[in-house]
C-alpha cells in the first residue's frame, strides 16, 4: 500500500503559513528532514512559559501528540533545554514555535 502522507516540509510549512495568515506568529526554529522528519511544537504563551508537544503515531496509525515535560507550562529555558536534548538524539526533527497566549496551534491530531 503506498504512503499517501504529505512530506514533512510541505505539511509543516502549510501549517506555519496558516498561522501567519491568521495573525499568529509561527516560525521554524529547526528545519529537519524534508521527507520524513517528525515535529516538535513549542507553544509559547508570551508570558515566559511554554508547552512542548512531540509528534507521535498512535496505535491506530494516526498522527497525534505527546505532551513533553509532564504536559505542564514550563519556563521557556526548560522547554528549550528539552528540545535541545531531543534534537541531539534525532537530527531529522523539525521544531516549530507558535506564539499564542492561549497555546493554540493548527496541527491536527489528538493527544496520546
């Protein structure tokens, strides 16, 4: 069965463009593998706290999200340290930061 999933670069950049078109700042902090790199989202509430979500595949094969750092809003330095550790383990990772006071993001997928 062929894989009909979009490449990472197309999928991620479409979501970044959506954010920006809606007036929500979003930026690629780290460009990972264009074809199959996984994504880490850094949700920045602009008050010094961030939440980190890591892309994962659920038991049903659908993409979803795992909340890193206990799912808590943590100081930005803690979020950055976590992201740095993950990138050192997987050089294919993408990192996208979205700045929204409520922690909104447009990426589909349920919390796993």
